[in-house]
C-alpha cells in the first residue's frame, strides 16, 4: 500500500509539472499570436489613415468610392527592416466634419450601402469613450482620430483574427489532451521505474525483520526451556549444570545477535565482508547440537547425531555456524 501511494504521488507531481508547462507554452503561443494579429490591425489602421490623405483632401471625397484610385502599398516609412510589403486587412472609415456630414470610405472589401448598419456601428462607438476598442458583434476593431476639421473612425475587420485564434485554441486543446495522455502513460512507467529501488529496500527491510525474529526466537526458546528445567527438583546436579551451561551459551549468542543481524543486513545489501578460513565443521556442528538437546527433550523428541570427525572446510565461521542452528530449529 505504501509503494502504491508513493507511485500515485509521483504520477501526481509529474503530471502537475507537465500540465503547468503545457499551460505556460500554449499561453505564450496564444498571447504572441494575438499580439501579432493586433499589431497587424494597427498597421492597417495606419495604412487607412495614410490612404485618406491630409484633411484638405477629405472635402473632395464622396460616398461613392468607385472612382478612387486603388489603395497604395508602397509606404517606405511603414516597412519593417527586411520587408517590402505590408499585409492589409479589410477596412473602412467614417469621416464626420464639423457640420455633421459623414463620408464613408473603404478599401473595396466592404459593401457600405446599408446605412442602418453604419448608423448602428457608429452608435456603439459613441458609447465607448476610448480612442480605440472592439465591437465583437460585428467583428470589428476601431480607432478614433480627431483632426482640426473632422473626426475619423477607422474600422478594421477582425474575422480572420478571431478565426485564427479560435483555430489555434482548438489545436492547442487537442495537442494538450494528446500530450496529457501520452505524458500520463509515460509517468506511470517512470513511477514503476523510480519506485523500484524503494520497493526493493522495503522488501529487504521486511526480510530483515523476518530474519531477526527467527534469530531471536531460537536462543530465547532455548534459554526459557533450560530455565524451566532448572526449577524442577527432579534433576540432579550434573543435569542442572548442563542446563546452566546451555543458558550461558545461548546468552552469549544473544549478546552477539545484534552484530550478527547487522552482518545479515550487509549480506542482503551485498556489502558484507566475509573472512574465510579453515574450519573443523564436525566440531562446529557438535557445538550447535548441545543447546538443542533440552529443547528436543521438552517437546518429547529425541535428538540423535552421527557426525564424522575431522571434516575440514574453508568457510566463514560466523555465517556457517548459523546453518545447523537454523536447520535444527
């Protein structure tokens, strides 16, 4: 359960970071695109104002613009470094002189014959006291310029800008969902890989506790059994001495048990250093049998041994001594 919670926490943190990064990247992309489109609209406003010419030319303009010269595109002062042409969006403007007379001019993209539409658009701009603004109802961005003899309001089409941002937003959402799913699957795999050392350490810890319990149980059982036999008056002096010797032997083993358990942990981790030497394995097994004889007798069993003498082996005495004790237990 602990490992599972750790995996979930790892995936949660990883997905939070990924989601934050995706939001920041898509936010920057949307903002930069929107700003570029806004700058394009402002450039179109400047182009429209230059197309209108100076104020003394406005009085000669009529509502019908069929005879107007085509819009100029060669404005050197408007060019950016490295650019030869400026992209021009659909626009139209309304010029109102001091007598309240209006003149409507466009660059040819708009049909301006609907006077009611023009009146409604102007009515909405009058409610906005700012020099520039947006009319979402008509997908228009407007900019107001006050001249000595007239007021000029330029309207630039925003349909392409809105369509571009909407398409980009849909693309970002689609890419975001796909990326989120892909990163989620990758996070699950990474969680298993990252938590694997913790899981291994946890298994080693549980194994260590099990080994420690086993190591503690054997000498404690022998000591308790010999102590109970010492309290019974039916045994003679020699037998009591044997019981006491067994208790002393197991007590000494208990004293060394902590160090042995630490060595066992080092063996599990692969960091133990074993010192090998020539050992009399026969004598080692005989010594291991002595503390278990009372324990077998107490359980109604008889411990019989047949050990060949003089068996010499090269081994680590500390660990080899544990083998017969574990088997006898």
